[in-house]
C-alpha cells in the first residue's frame, strides 16, 4: 500500500519509530496513543490482548478510513471477531 503525505494546514506528523517509541511532531512518545491530523491523546489500552470494541470506537470517532496498530517488535493482529466488528 502506498501512503502519501497530505497535511493541509499542518497537523500531527509521525516522522520516526523505534521498537519502543514513535516520534510525533519531533517528540518521542513511548505510551499508547491515538494520532490523527487534529488529535494526539493517550489511549487507555494496556496491550493488544486487552483491546476491545470500545477501544476501537474511540479510534474511529472521526470517521477515519485506516487504523494502524503498532504492536512492537513482532507483528500481531487483534482477534478476528474484533476486526470484523470494527
């Protein structure tokens, strides 16, 4: 999938990532976070296994089309039933 930069009027920018953090607007962030063009806030999830539909509803509030879940060194996917429900 090809992703293109589209930042009309600024917004939050992810410029780098490490195994334990992501750099947003020049600042490293090492906790769970929801990021969109207009939003940058802590996300109250502890790990992928505790992810619920309520957590995902918060991520989809703004009518987003794509959600990327960072899962660390190893690629992991949420439970299939949860992905279908979202």
